C-alpha cells in the first residue's frame, strides 16, 4: 500500500459531524491543526485498514498524552443509566444533527410539503423509521386503528369492509423495498439548485414493509379476473389521494402494509395502513389506505391527469409513467462536506432500480472520463437500495465524483444531457441522471452538473 493510502483522509460531514464546533468553523484552521494531530488519528484508521504493525507502533507513540485516554471518564467509573430509562429508544444526543429536513421556501405551507431523508448520514440499505422521508399533500394524521376501515369493492363478487384486526389476521409477507417520490431530484432538471444530497436525492427511503399481499384481499373478495383491468387506491386524508394501478401489477408484488422496519407504520408514513407498490413512484403508495376499487378502465384522477405527468419538449404531456428507472448517488463524499486532507477515502453510495436488481455500479473521480467498478454490498434485493463502496486516494487536486448504475435489465443510468435530449428541461418527475460532486482543491465538495 502506498504512503498516501496509509494516511486516511477525514471529512467534515454536512450538516452534522463528530468534530468540535470551533474546528468546523474554518476548514483551513482545521487542516493546520490536523497536520499536527494527524498521525494519532491515522493510527486508528490504519488499524482498520490492517496496515503494518511497524507503522502502527510508530504512530501509537504520538497518541501518548491524549487526555481522552489518560483521564478516566465518568462513564468508566460511575453507574450508568437504568434500563428502560427510554422505554422507546432514541438515538444518542450526539446524533441530533441527523434529521429529516424541509427545504426552505420549497412550499407555501408545511402541511403540503416534503421532509428529506439525510442520505449522507445513513449506513447500509435500511432507512431508520424516524428518518424516512415524508411527503404529504394535505398534512398527516395519527389515525385511531380501531376506527380505521378498508373497503374493497367494484368488480368483485363479495365487496367487503375490513377492520385492522381482520387484516392483521391474514397471511402476511415482509419485504425490503425503496420508495422514491417521482419528484425526487426534480429541482435539478434545468440547473444545479440545492447543495446537499439530502435535498437533491432525499425523497427516497428503503424499509422492510410487512402486510398482506393485495392479491390475497382481491381473491378474498372474489375479483372478476376475466374483466377487471385496474384497481384504484384511495387514502383517508383530506387530499383525496387516488391512484390507478394496473391489475397485473396489483396481483404481482403490491402489499397492503401495516408494518415498517419491524413495528407498525409511523403516522407520517400512513399509519395504520398504506399501499406498497414496489418500483413505482411514491405517489402510488397511498397512505392511510381506506378503499380499493376494482374496475376495467383507468380513472384519470386529479393526481394522474394534472399532477404526476411529464411535460415533454414538444409541449405534450406523458401520463402514467410510474416506474422509477435505475438511479444511483454517492452519499459520501457529497455536497456540503469538506475533505480535510489528502489520503484514503471510502466512496460510498446507494443504487436502486424500479425494474429489479442492481447489477453493477461504476464510479468515476474525473467527471466521467474513466470508470472503476464499485463493490456491491449484500444483500442485493429487487426494487431495494443496494449499497456500493469503492476505495479512493485523494491526491489533493480537483476531482469530480460520479456513480453510474446498471440494472438487471441492462438499463444504464443516463447523463443529464442524455436525459434532457429526450425530456427537455421543464419536467418535474423521473429525473434519474448521473449526479456529480466536485471536490475543490481546498477539499470543499459541491453540487455540479457535468455533461
Ligand atoms: N397518500 C395519501 N393519502 N396522501 C398523500 O399526501 N403522498 C404521496 C404518497 N401517498 C400521499 C400519499 C406521495 S406524493 C409520496 S412521494 C408518498 O406517499 C410519500 O410517502 P412517505 O411520506 O411515507 O415518504
């Protein structure tokens, strides 16, 4: 391993970090301080990299005198907190910065808005429930499950009304899937608009959902399989959210879900019942689900006739474009972060496809001229996040980091100019272009578009 690889780089996270506030203020100052202290940090990171014992012992000497080692802290000498002090566990107080956040000025009222998932601070493929993005058209409610009902009607022999208890006694499945709002990355169609990956890509989350396959309920009600073509899903909130779903999809992998990440859905995410429509844009994942109607024609409701349509360059609109095509993004290093020094970095990111599994992810550090294949971390599941990682040694010169996913259908994530050539610049939905992060000489990482 070269000298540079041995010296692990550190990075200021955005917006939360583990560094003292004073140090975060000035990356330049931090850099000077870092030079003095670098060897002790390097020792720890090198152990992680499995480097030579001789190097480690040389560096260990510099750690001598560290008050964090010499002075025994209260937590090593005193009695800790009792069990069940937090009957429902909470993250550490030091993780307070990691929150879903609303983009300032995005909407007029916060009840019809979106709070973005902090992708830069999550690991693996599961989004913690408290960080799952939220998108409401008319606010969220904490609905009493004992009063909630689901009606299944239309082209079925026996229309039925289910209580939550009825539904939770039926055979269930648990599956890990991403949910991405069709408007994720919408602000970047024309130009760079937002600074961090939280705002550029945070209208996406990935969870384990538990519930009853919709096919079980439709069969239970005696669906007219010969003539039925579509189902309509309707939510119980004031937004009259109604979405048409083709019957073949409804009978395939759609779930009427009450569970998320091992517990009941959170109210913001549709408690007590929501539709899970794997691979399809978030709007079809109707929350607070109260009605399923079976029919033989599309309904062309307001959320399919005037919203969630794609404006094409010729002025025409495309309707019913539900599938979220393959997309990927590097989550670290990413916009708003700062690399403090040259050396080793683990480039890490997420890839997904609404058409199945991720097959491969390539990463470029020179704006797309050269690509290297990233490691895909398991499990690689269909219509779910796949985590990728790749080693990188930053030599201190400007770099442009990009990731490009290919899914199991062979589809390759396009460049922004390829997407614009077909879709123009005035669309909102289904922006799945390759994302570029520029690393400047001073280590600051910013959002750029590279053609
Ligand atoms: N369902 C209802 N009933 N009302 C809504 O406002 N928003 C939709 C969808 N389902 C919505 C809804 C949209 S646009 C998205 S992207 C997803 O829910 C967001 O799901 P989440 O809030 O759990 O992230």
